[in-house]
């Protein structure tokens, strides 16, 4: 797939990249690449080898030529010297001939010798010797001495003088002149030998005089004796190299193993050879350097190309991984390049897109003008920074919403060659936006559907950020700064009920800080209208009050008889006291003191009767709870009084434990009496129903950790554990004529006094109802008598 949208240049670039990579880093490297790298080195080595071989050949040839020349020159030199020696022999012969003819006298000899010696510097002396080799004449005079000293020298001279044959001597050391030799020529007259003329010749002088400059410049010419010692040389100071070409030949006369030797002086390279070698070396260095530079350049180039290929591959991968479509156009609008994402967007192959011109195949007919305008804007460089909306069409007819962005395409020379357009698929975005909008609308609908008022406000400024319909309807009181005017919706987190005076309604208000979309925390206020609930609760309370009232009236009927009985007692007492007073008054026995006592008793009984009546009225009258300090013992006493009728009716024994009779409670005594009366009545009825015998009602008061417990216990059937909670439900009763409101009212009253009403099974059978009430601060805390007072309330 990747090839389908790559243009030809990319494919070619990738192929080159692979080739370059293969050449530079392939494993193993191709043989051709190795040879390519080795070729310049081999060529250079061959070039150097051929150059050196050529120069060695030239040098060898030059040696040979020099040697040949040396041989020729040495031959010429030897002949020259031999000619010179012949000339000296001829000179001696001339003297000998003159002597033979008698034309030479001593003076003449000396004169001519002086001339000869002056002319020839190599000529050291001239002498005329007799047959014994003794000097007759000698010029210079002392020159005869060296000849006399050496027998080997004098012998050939003697031989010449005696036999008459020219001779030469071996070399000898001539004082002051180095090596020298002598030539002797006999003077013969007829068959008689007169003597011989001897010329001593300096070897050094001979060479100095007769080796020409052009020979001396090229060779060192030397005379070497039999033992290899150099007797003389020209030039004297030259030191030829040991391996310089040398040639020697016999030097005869004077003979005696002397050799004339020539050795080449200039063995060094000729200048042109030196120049050639230098050039060859320099060229080699330059070639090596250029080869190294070339290799380095090649390597850098390979690295650069490899980096280029990697970069190109990376860019290709990046481009392929893009979800945004990319399209490159030239300045005329012709498509130069497309990426994979663009091909997928428009559903066309890259080959079909490359080179295409507007109008493009992916322009939908219905949006043709819009597309044309968008592309015209791109080609004019007028594409806005936020992009342009565009709809494209796929071959299957489906449409896609895109957003188009464009920027100029600048080439490496900084030339503006076209435009690059990128396309973002916004269909999904659009769908998400619609989904978000739908979700928001649903959220708002749910929120507005709530009866509770919901508001979100900024923690710092109090600005209302969001509210629902219920809130807007109930609290449409926003000031100009947008801050909420509703007072309770400010400040700290809160939970509670609040009455809005403006609407006249009650609200359950809940406020807490919650994180918000664009800030760490905001206040979330939820205000639920609880007015109806509150009214219902009030109605219920009133209902309960009425029920309590009814219950009290019912109880009144039940206790009416006992009350009547109670009233009977004071009335009967009053009647008795009055009758007694009348009788005593009639008999005249009544003293004033007795009358006063009787009247006092009558007043006491009438007060008691009036208290009983007042108590009944208080009990029956519907009233609001009125708390006052009340003594526990008084409460219990009053209740026992109220219960006297049922107690008597069912023969129930009362057991009282007065542990906390002196304790003071802050309570409404009438309501608490009602509670204890109900509990006592239920206990008596339970025992009567069960036929408990003996029936016993226990009334106990005790203090426990700031609480006063009032316990009403019986020996009835008790209460099953699963029925305990049912007892307190309204209208729950097991009695035929019961109302089922007694315990419900009792619990309400006790809880209104901040107390608790609990029921427990009594050990030994029966049940225990415990009324726990908080002790009043003024409570004396003193418990009553430890000894329970047991009294039987048996009334006739
Ligand atoms: P009523 O007395 O009109 O039935 P109450 O609310 O006073 O209404 O009592 C509810 C029920 O609780 C009674 O019907 C009875 O079954 C049960 N009950 C109350 N006190 C006792 C008790 N001491 N022993 C056993 N059952 C009791």
C-alpha cells in the first residue's frame, strides 16, 4: 500500500538509498564494491612500481654507459702518459747520442738539464751514470743520492749502462716528491757502452701534468702499485664512493706491476633523474592525498546519503502514520504529492490523484462551488489560520467533513513552488460534539426536572456558574455582578433547614464544595422545598396530640371510678367531721380547741379533694408540654393514686423501690404521669389477661450516670423479642377494646423529654418497661430509702 501513494521520486530515492546502504554497510560487502574501493590503491601502486622500475633501468643504463666511457677515457689517458714517457725516453736518447758523438760535455749537460727540468715539472732530475751506476754528472747534484740508496733501483740503471739497453726502474720514494721512477738510456759508441743517461720522473707530477681537466673532473686517475697502494692520484683530494665504477690497466713502462686506475667521481643521480624521482614522489604523495580526500569525501557522502535515506524513510513513516491528510500542489494547482491518510479520506489511489488538476474528482457536486472557492483561496495564499471547512466525496458516494489548512511550499533555493494543504477529519469531532451537546441537554433536562433547586457558585466571587430551573424559579435574585443574593447560599458548607421569608417556604439546604471543570472547587447548593413535608409533619403532630387527648379521655373513663373513690374518702371524712361537730355541739361538749381541730381537718380534706379534682382537669386538658422541676417520688405517688382502681379491681400487689424518689427531673409532670399510668395499666391488664397469681406490679426508681430510670415491671406473659418494635407502632394492640396508641404516645413523650423508652424481658417472667430520663442539674442526687417500702393497695 505504501508504494501506491509514493511518487516516483520517493521510490527512486528509496532504491538509491538501499543501494548506497548495500555498498557502504551491506553484510557481506559485494565483491564489486570491494574492488571499486581497491582499484585506486592498486593503480597507484602499479604506477609507482613502473616509475621506479623505469628509473632503475635508466640508472643501470647510465652506469653501463659511464663504465664504457670510463674504459675509453682510461685507455686514452694511458696512451697519453705512455706517449709522454716515450718523449722523455727520446730526450734521454738525444743526450746519449750527443755523448756518443762527443758533442756533449759536462757544462752542456748541465745547461740542457736545467732547461729540461724547468720545462717539465714531472722531471725530477737528470743524470749521467757510468757502468756501475755511479753518477758522473747529476742535475741537480744531490739527485743522485736516492738512486744510490736502493739496490732495486740502481740495478736496472747499471744494466742499461753495461748492456746498452734502455730500462726503467721500479718506483721508489723520492725525497720531497713522493713516488718516482727512473728511465735510463745507454750511450753506446760502437760496441762499447759509455754509460747511461737517467731521468727521474715524479709519478704525481706526471699525472698532474698529463691528466687533462675534463678527465680529472669526471674521474679520479691514480697510479697503483703491485700491492694496491696508491702512489699518486689526480684529483688528489677526491673520494669516490666505494661502489663507484672503476677500471684499471697496466701502466708500462715503467712496468713493475704499476697500474693506471680510473674511478668515476660523479656517481650521484643526474639532475634530471633527481627531478623525475622528485616529481614521481610528489605526484605519488598528491595522489595518495587526493585518494584519501576522495575516500573521506565518499564516506561522508555515503553517510550523508544514508542519513538522507533514513530521514526520508522516517518522514515517510511519519507521513504514513499521520491521521491528517496531506496534499501538495504546485502553483497552478496540479497535485504533486498525497499521503496515505489523504488517499483514505477521498477513497482514491495515489496514482489517480497525482498530476490531477482542479476540479478534483473528490469534490461533491452539491459542494462544488465551496470546494472551488477553498482551493482558490489556498492557491492565492488566503487560507485563514483557523482553516476552512470542506466536504469531500468518496467513490462510493459517502461524504466526509474535513477542515483544510494550508501553507506555502518553499524549495531548497527558497523559491515558492507551491502549496501544502493538510486535512483533518472533523466528522468524528462533529459527532462527538453532537453527542456532547446531547449529553449536556440530557443533563440539563434531568437537572431542570428536579424539584430540588441546584446551583453552582464560585467559591471566591460568589458568581453563579450554573443553576437549574427550580432554582431560577425560586431564587431569581441575581445582582448585577452575577453574585447570588440569596443569603443562606453564601459562606461555609452547611446542612440544615431554612425558611425563605420572600417565598414563605421551607427549604432543606445542603451545601458542599465540589471540584469543577475549570477550577479546583465550587459551592454546590441543593435546596429542597420541604414546606409540604413540614406541614404534613405539623398535621401529624396535631393528629398525635388529638390522639393523645383521646387516649387521655379514654384513660379518664377508666380512672373515673378510682378518682370517684378517692374523692369519696375526703368527702366522707369531711362529712364525718361535720357530723361529729354537730353532735358535740348539740351535746354542748365541743370545746373551741376541738372545734378548731375538726375544722382544720375538714379544710385539709377539702384541699385534698380539690387537688384531686384539679389533677383530673390537668390530666384531661389538652395542653402544651410545660417543664418544671418535679420530684420522682411525687410522680410515682400520683400514678399509684391514679392506678388505685385497676389495682384494687385485679388484686395486684405493688412493690415500690424508692432508690431515686428524691431525684429531681426537669419535665412536664402531667405527661410523665400519663406515661407511668399507661405502663402500669398495661402491666395490670397483661397480668389480669394471663391470670397471673399472685399479680405483682413493681415500680422502681434508680439513678445511673446522670440518668434516672423509672422501671415498671410485671409478672405477666412477657413480650416476644420479634414483637418488641411493633408495640410502639400506632394502633398496634392485642386487646379487644384497645386503641394501640398507649405505647406510641409514651415513647413520643419520653423522647420529647430527651429520654428513652425501652422494654426488656424480666428475669423470672414478665416484662420490664424502662423510662430513662436525664437528671435535672438541680437534682439532689440523693437516693431515697434503701429499704423498699411495700404497701398493699387494697381498697374496698
Ligand atoms: P392498648 O393498651 O390500647 O392495646 P398499648 O399501646 O398501650 O395499647 O399497648 C399495645 C400492646 O402492647 C398491647 O395490646 C399489649 O399486647 C402489649 N403490651 C403492652 N404492655 C404490655 C405488658 N406489660 N405485658 C405484655 N404485653 C403488653
